[in-house]
């Protein structure tokens, strides 16, 4: 039976014993963690420790070697990326990967690919990101880096996911938009798009941004989770120092 999505005490995402390899290299090592509705789970670690590979594995972009991934009680370990989106998984990749030749409107409609024909772009997206309304007919490639990041997040939200995963959304973004993104992510965790809490998994290297948002934190080294705890304890538990080593 699926978990009750209205019960925030139950994990929406449950990852158990995840292992991933590239060739002969063991990239992810026996990873296990949970993410709950209403909470932001921040995954920290230096470059090359497997953070992006983890998100790609959760999204189905890379097949899981061993272990299991469950979303709202449903085993999605072998599901396609398309099926995972339909079940409520949203993904904002590193580097944004918007369609530069398509307009803002067309990019947002790409996020509706798993929805029935004629489904409207949620009006709430323009409340979260007013600049997208102003630039609705502008090509994605003509937006600034920060505007493209907002578009990438909005595109992932168009399908109204239960779980939103973001891979370093602050990379190359100006401070004012980083603050806007932080406010949006906190609001999404608390109320989602339609008053329903959302679970968020955030891969990040910018410590201050991560600490501000984290309800739960995980630190990765060499493909393993080596430290975990509550966001309010990050400073006391030496996470900043670990990130600067």
C-alpha cells in the first residue's frame, strides 16, 4: 500500500542500499536515506563525490545497479524517467538545460509532457517567478543565467511534482536571484503549488544557502554518506569546515 502523502511523518522518498558503477569504478556506495514532505533535504560534498550521479539515478537517467528507490510507497527502481515524472518526481539538472531556441512559454509547456493534451501551465508558476510572465514570449537562450534557472525550476514544477530535486541551482547565479530561489524553495516545501507540502532534495556546494534551507543534511565523500543530521545543527556539527577541506 502506498504511503499516505498527507502524513508528513512518513518519508515520501526512501532510498535503500543504492550502488552505482561507471565501468569498474564504484561511484555510489550503499546509499540509504529518506526525504519527507514539508522538508528540504540538502546533499553536500565536494566535486566528484557522486552527488549528480545520485540525482540522475533517482531520476532514472542512469540505471541503478543495486538497491531500491521508493516514491510514496511505490518502487520506482526500474521505472523510466517518464514514469517517474508521472508518479510525482521533478528534476532540475545542473546547468539548467532549458531549450534555448524555444520561448519561455514553450519551455514551460515541455514540462507538461506527461499531462493530458490541453493542460494549462499552472498560474502559480508566475506568482513564484513573475519575471517569466514578463518574458513569456522571449526565447530561453535570451534570458540571463538567473532567469534561465528560474525557468528550469518552473518547468520542473509544471507537472506538479510531489518531490522536487535540484542540482546546484545557485551555480553562476547572482545573489539577488539566489535569495529569490531560497524563498521559493521554502514556500514549496511548506505549501507546494496547491497548498500541499512538497519534499525537496537539494544538491548544493554553497554552504550558506544550504544551511539556510536545510531541514535535513547529508554529507557525501567518495560516493558514501559520511555524515547526516538536522539542518539547525550543521554549524555545530562542523559541516562548514568539512566543506572547506
